[in-house]
C-alpha cells in the first residue's frame, strides 16, 4: 500500500506527451510510467519504466495498459505491484477518456423534419410535459432549429392554413403556381416592413395592371392571327343579378382567348344589336383575320350572322354543330305530341317513356338518405343529377344506368331494400330494374344514338374540326342506319319506318347546319383524296366529284375573290390539287395525304398553289363549335357567384379576362404538365392528385374540360373512368 502511494505521488511529477500511433488516441495511463527514450524508427514505441514495480520495458501505449491492467498475452507481462484499488482507478480513468473521445467526434446533424413529423413530435411533447430532450429539433436553442428557422416555418404554415380555413378557399389553390410563386418570391427577397395589398388596391390598380400585363403576354398569339385566321365564338348568359351578358372569344389552333363580355342590360337583343357587337369584335381583331363567326342556332344570331356576311363577304356565319346535334337528339328522345309532329311522336314516344322511367328511378334513390345509403353499398358510381343545359344529358343518364346495371339489380333484391318495399314507388323501381325488356330498350337507345353522341363529343372541343364535319355527318347517319337495321333484323335495302323518322330529323338538322365553309374545308382536306380513305367505303367519292361540295365550294371562292382573274387562278390551283397533277403528283405529297394532318400537309406541299395554301392554312385550323363560350360561363359563374353578386359587370369582366387568359398562357407552357403544379386548373377541390381517386370522386368530374380529359384519363379501355367523365353533377 505504501509502495502504491509512493508510486502515485511520484507519478504526479512525471511528464510525458504521447506522440504518434496509439498515443494520439489515448494517453491517460502514460502518467504511471516514465518514458526513458523514444525508440528510433518505431512510431509510438518508447523505452519506459513502471512506477509500481520499477521494471523497464519497450513498447507502445497498448503494452502500458496491458502491463498495468494485468492483461495477459500482450508481450509486456503483468505488474505484480498493482493492487485492486489501483486497477479500479485505471478503469475509471479509461472510461472518462473514452467519453471525452466520443464527445469530440463529429456529430450527425439530421435534416429539417416535415410538417407531419413536427406535428407528431409536438403531440408527443405535449404528452411528456414541457421537458425538452437534448438535441430535439423543436428546441429553440438547438443550432439546427436556428439554421433552418423551423419555428418560423411552422408558424407560417399555420398562418397560411388559417387563411384557407377562414376564407373557405379550395385546397386546390395550393397547386396554383402563382400561389407558390408569391410565397417563394417573398421568402427569397428581403422586404422589411412589407404588407400584402389591401382590398381597394387589389380590385383597382393591381387588377388593371395585371390585365394590361396579360394583354401584353397575349401579343405573340395575336401575331399568328394573320396567317392562321381566327374564329369568333359568341354566346349569351345571365349573371347572378339577372343581367344579360354576351361574351366573345377568339379561337384558332385550339387556343380559346377571352376577349370581352358585353353587359346587355336594358338592350333589345335583336339581330341589329347583336350584329353591331359582332362588328366591333371583327374590327378589333381585323376583318382580314376573321374566318367565321360561331354562335348557337337562335334565329336572332343567325340573322345577325347574315348581316355580317353582307358587310364582310369573306366572313361566314356558322352554327355550332354541338347545338345542332343536341337539338337532333332532343327531337328524337323527347318528341313532342303536337299536330305537325304526330308521326315522329308515334315512332319515338317509347324513347321518352324509357328515359322518364330512368329519371323516376334516379329521383327515388337520390331523394331519400336511407335508399341512397343502400345504393352506395352496391354501386361504386353515383347517380348524377344531370344538368339540363348539358348536351345529350338524357343519353348520358342512360349510359350511367347501363354501366351500373348489375349493382342496381343486386340492390333491389337485397334484404336491405326489402325494408323499404312499402315505400311509394319502391315496387315500380324494383320491377323496372329487374325487367330485361326495359334494359333491352335502354341498350337499343344507346346503340343507335351512339354515333350521334360520339360526334357530339368529338366536336365539343376547341380543336380544329371544321374540316371534318361534312364527312362526320355522312358517316354518323350511316352508322345510325346500321344500328337500327341490325336491331330490327332487316337488310339495308328494306324499309324501316323508325329509321325514316330518325333519318329525316338528322337530315333536316344537317341542312340547317351545313354552310359553304364546311364544304370548302372538306374540299381542301387532302385526306379525302387519298386512296386509302376512298377504299374504306365503296360509296365514297373525292370532294371534287361531289356535286353538293363542288357547288358550295364555288360559292366560297366567289365570296373570297371578287376579281374573276384571281378566282380563275384559285380554281386552276384546285384542279391540280384535286387531280394530283403537276407538283402535287410527287410521291411524298400523295402518301402524306393519308398520314399527315391537313394543315401540316399544306405547309409542306402547298407552296405551288399559294392562293389555295393561304385559304387552307386558315380554314383547316378552325373549330366547329362554340363550346369554349359555354365553358367560359363556368368561369364567369365561378368568379361572379351568388356570394359576390354585387360586383360590377366591368370588374367581373376584368377578372374573367385575367383568369381565363392566364389559364390559356399557363397551358401553353411546358411547366403545365410537370411538378406539383401539374394541371393546376382542373380537378378543383375534390382531390389533390389523381393517384388515389375513388370512383365516387371521379363521378363528380364534369365535361367542362374535354381537352384535359385525354390528358387526365387515357383511353385505355377503362369504361368506368371514361363514362364517369362524361357529364358533371349540377
């Protein structure tokens, strides 16, 4: 014990600084030996003498520890003078040395947690009390918190969320790129004392500034009007205060641009008033740039269009083909029982009865919460309350019924439904849904109206379809005939009273819809001169051999060219084009007639016919319906809603102008189909992404965005998704 004490006391005066090798890592036990000399060429090896036993040895720090701690087989031998008390002291010193070594190592810093993990930690801390653990990212003194400003981020999240909740803003706003850009700009720029714009600044100065900015951004599109031509689309509507409005849009190449909405309060909307509004828009765009004016089939709109044609012979008034087809469907599916329509009513009244039965069933289920709950258990789609203003609403309702037929029948034979069998109308619903003859009628209606409905869907878009209408009408009527004759089990040369009635309705509507511009566009479509198109049907003839097309084409060229010399040149160019003569006899030109879109064909192969090329490049890129105006009223009602009914028409027009045209500009940018803001202006508040959307949610989508439908839902045969997109609930 005395030797130990003496050794311990003498060790305090020993001084040694470990160098190299193990000495860099440790060195606590060096104080219990005396370094005599460093051995040359051997790194951290020394000649040392133990303070306890006085033995001199050679070796590194590892042999010192082995000697003092009596670790065998280390080449130094144990120290026989070290007591148990000394050993405990050595171990304690080594533990302290190890702890200091660990604390001096670099620490692994975690990344800032997500808001969800912050929320979870916050809840956990609430349960544990106010005690904070060392290194917790929620600790305000933690360097990670200071670096990433986690507390401020969390507070800003809460403030933004509170704005959404208190104002009832749709969650889809979070996908709006302009919303994201505003906070990003504020975060990346130091603006001390900044306050967001107030009520008056937003609705006056900033609104006008943004409108002027959008008009500037639209200039590149307007710059293409001279070469591509423009379609002026117009339609009427009433705002929440029942003021009558007429909107005007300019469409070319599938890009609908909102121009203005005119407040017609106190005005008589006769042909002269409407024509004066049309003329103002024509002058604004430039008369030479306008190809056609598209409106619905109302008599005053038709008369106004004829006035414009008189003043500007090269501008054509064209009725909306979608309205025309919808009227044809109404004549067939909702025939009126009047004196001059008795034959149609006798042949088609069963259709109206069948559709009426479907409406009764729909209302019976939808108007009772318990029955609706039972329905939802058996059917994954909703029975939509079809808006009467939507095109082909009755057909869409029957398509939905057929789609969910199995679920409806399972519902009415289930024990749950039996509990409501005493309800008035329950027996009718059950008998109808289990009646296969009634379902046969539904199938028959859908089969012969399918060609009409398909054409309506194809034209209910802003894409160029004007050059397809003439052929689509002929093809559609032929398909209707085949469907009817197949159901009646007749040959095509036989007589069918029902088909005669349907055919007469369709032909009458076509005669009211067909214009010389349809025939000119048909005649300038290279596809209809290709051998492959002609071989698809033996009855087909190229446009220059069709009497009606030729007659109407000549009318168009007379209106385009007053000068007989220019008209003759245009006719000569058409003769070479239609007969594939001269430059048009090139093999590439002939092959591309079938494979290439008509506008691109004229760009590549039409230089030898400059007069026709100029006309074709304008006519072949125009739409055939005014559906863009219908969709624009959805935007108008979104902005000028019942909650904002005191807004002045001018301010509402400014907001609609900015809103609609920003969407147009956004959709033309490549960023529109990328990132978190992908297709930010569709889907609404119903879902944030389309990855986890159930059938019930999909059923609420509307047809207001037919152009987006192909993007959101690919046509891969998934009939449920396809049908659920067809019409929106109202």
